[in-house]
C-alpha cells in the first residue's frame, strides 16, 4: 500500500467537503464525461482490479458511484474507502500496535535483562499477562490491519505516483509501515504455529523489525494527523473519499463532478463495516487465546496448546529427546555442581537434593509463544543451596543445563531472583517426580520468568 | 493548499531515528536476522498483500455478491473477507507444519474443524443481517439499508 489519506487533497478540498455534506441527496446525473477526464489528467490503463467489495447504492449503475473519476486507474465504488473509516481503524491499530510493541519490548527485556533494569520477580504472573496480551492482541490486529489496507487501497493507485520529494519520502515510508506490520503479523503467527519457512532467527528479527515498523507508524501518524483531526475531532467535517487520483481528486469526487458528488458513506454503513471488522478481530484473537486466557480454551480454534495437556498436566516446549539429554539426565552418576564464588563447592546427587528442606510454590510457566499454565512445583530453594555453599549475600547465579548447545542451555538469576523464596530447583511437578520432558532430574523454576529461562536438566550452578 | 502544520515534521523527527535504530539492529545482529532474507520477507509481505491477496479476495467477494440483491452484497462481501482471513490464519495450524512427533503437547487442536465452526458463525451472522434488512424493508419498521 502506498498512499495516505489526505495526501491528494488539493485546493478546495474543504469546500468540497462542506458542499458534499449539504448536497449528498442530489440524484445521480449522467455518466462521467470527458470533462472529468480532463480534470484529472490523461486516462490510464484499465483496472487490473475489480471494483471493491461492499458496494452500495452507488454501485456503478449510471456511472454515479465511482470513487474516482473517469481518470481513475481503478474504480472503487465502495464508500467505506473514506478518511473517517481509515482514521477510526488507524486509531484502533495505533493502540493495538502500541500494546504489542510495549509488551514485546518487555518480553525482550525479560529475556535479555540490561544492567539498568533488573527484571522483577513479582508479580509472579506478570510475564504471563504481558506475553499473553502480546500474542492475543497480535492475532486480533490481523483483521484490523487488512481492513485498513483495504480502505486505503485506492491510494495505492494514485496519480501522479510521486508529486514532490516530500511526497516521495511519505510514500517510501509506507513500505516499512505496511511491509513491517504485515511481517510482524505473519512471522508472529508462524512462530506460534512453529513453522519457520525462513533462514533468520525469529525473536531477534521480529524484535528489530518491530522498531522499524513503529518508527514508520510514527511517520504515518504525523503525516495523517491533520486528516485524522479533521474527520475525528470535535469540530469534525465530513470525510473525503480515498480515491486513486492525485491533486484534484477531492474536487473530482465533489460537487463539480459531472453526475453529482460521490455520496459519503452513511454512518450506519460505516458502523456495520467496523462492527464486522471488530467481530472478525475478536474471532481471530479468540482462536489464539485458548493457550493462556482462562476460560477460552474450549472455544479456541488454533491456539498452540491446551493449558493442561502434557506430561503431568503441563505442556512441553523442548523435549528431552530434542535436547539430546536423555542419557545424561538418567545417568546414575548425575550430580548437580555448585561452583564459582562459593566457600564450599558442592556436588549433590538427586538423593542429596531430596533430603534438603523442601519448599513448594504455585508458579506459572509461560512460553513466549503465548501459552501459559500454572502448576505446583516442589523442590529446593536456590537461596538455601547458595547458603549451604557459602555464597556471599547478593550473589548472582548462572544456571547451566546438561544440554551441550543451544541458545537456552543456560540462564542467569540476578541477586533478587536468586534469593526469592519461590525460586526453586524443582524436583516435583503437580505432586509427582519431574517427567524427563519437564527437566528431570532437576530444573529451575522461578516467578515471573519467560519459559526459555526456566532451564531444564540442570548440571551446574555457577555463582558470581 | 492547506498548510500541513507541525505534525508531519514531528512524525519524521520521532519516526526516522526509531526506524534507523531498528535497521541498525537488524544489521548489527546480521548473524541472527539474515538481513537479506528478512528484507525479502518484509518487502514480500507488502507485495503479496497488495498484488495477490487483496485483488484475489476482492475478486471473489465481487463474484459472489454481484448477482445478489443489494441488501445482501455488503454482508456477503464481508463474510467472504472474514472467511479468507480466518482460513489464512488457521492454515499453518490446520496443516500442522510445525508439529513435532516427539512432543504430543504441541499443536493439539483440530484447527480445521475449529476454524470451520468460526466460518459458520461468520456466515450465520451475514445471513441474519440480510434477513433483518429484508424484514425491515418489508414492514417499513426501519430505513431500507439497501
């Protein structure tokens, strides 16, 4: 999509708006004639695209309805192609993408905590809420985005394609806007579907593409601000149609247009259109919500998980087979090493851990892919183990897995996370010994951590 | 011509550095982001939408709604679009491209059946809207909404 509402506003648009509002009941006249063509420049090749869906009583008969004049590249009779519809969808998209951006950046910070922002351990379910919101909102944005692109689609065909350097820059900024937004939606959905038909690493690429897209959103908000205020503000005026033509387009659709002005969309029609978009958005969001939003699982069509389906009633992300740890994890010689900045390095068998003070915590496990479930974990507090090893108060810990490679074979606990009463080396899940796919013999589980940082099949704690 | 006011400049002043930061991040993490492939997907998403997805959906919507009475055209077109979106989103789930035989807790839903139910809801609503319009048109209890 290339074009933004209002870019084609030539001189006299406001007059045209006022006149159109007052004369919208004017009956259709004769079909577009050569005058209109002359007013909008030379005729261009015939439409590659059929008239837009949703056409109404101006549906083409008698030539009274075209959104563009006869000079238009494509005829768009559907009157939902107007500035007010575009602006309303734009506001909804702005809010939705802002929610996704903020929750996405939070997820990035949780996974890669910078020194200046210690990731809090409370509330324990915070990440569950932010990441669930991210994924469900993202799915809901799909119909909104596609509807907005359809509403603005006539501007894709605007002539002249470029009017000035500024206009060229505006149109160029629509590529990162539209391509970026669609990329975020497509890649996010495919990540939830666990399908990676590309070569890049999803989280990093999705994250940086989001910055590009949000920057393009800021540019777009700036360039469309005046139009949005004009059609949504307190003293709002009737919106112009988004037509393919360049300067003169507004006049072409207005009162001087042979055949009479294009009628603005009736409020009821716009409401019906927006209600249909909102309903579809709700359905798509519901489809994805079942893995994390309580009460939606039974109605969810394509959520990646059921919250309680999996070994011990909890879903699995990485399996022991997939991680290549089955042999090491079930080896009778397995020991958990506690090393690094400690007075008494420890080497503990599973029985040693079982004899230590046992603690239980109800904690969610939350995947970046938008599923989460709460479970009862039993095991040894990390803080107790650090005390037994003689670590200094305020020590941080790197928790390492038996996995020999992979991005998530180790995770860090800062001082606050390491001393939290619910940060456990879990031996049990929901009342029974940890299943090997959940990290047997022992795994890390802590409050408010992304699932990939709840390291499984532990080998060693390195104290810093 | 109406003066644009300060908003476009403000948009560029905020947006351009943010876009540049994102582009820098994509390039700086090139080992992960594979910038050429990422660019192909970003540009490709826009092109596929503008040149394939939207024209095809519009063509189907017009083909199915054009022969119908006017009051039915909008609801039918909308239902076609909603169906297209639902099927597209559900497709990779229904096809189970990401399934892992070692992990039976993954992709556990029958996405095809579930999505078919959603599509049925969409068309039921569309039919209900058409019937209501027809009823209103006959009884004169409301404006004839085409």
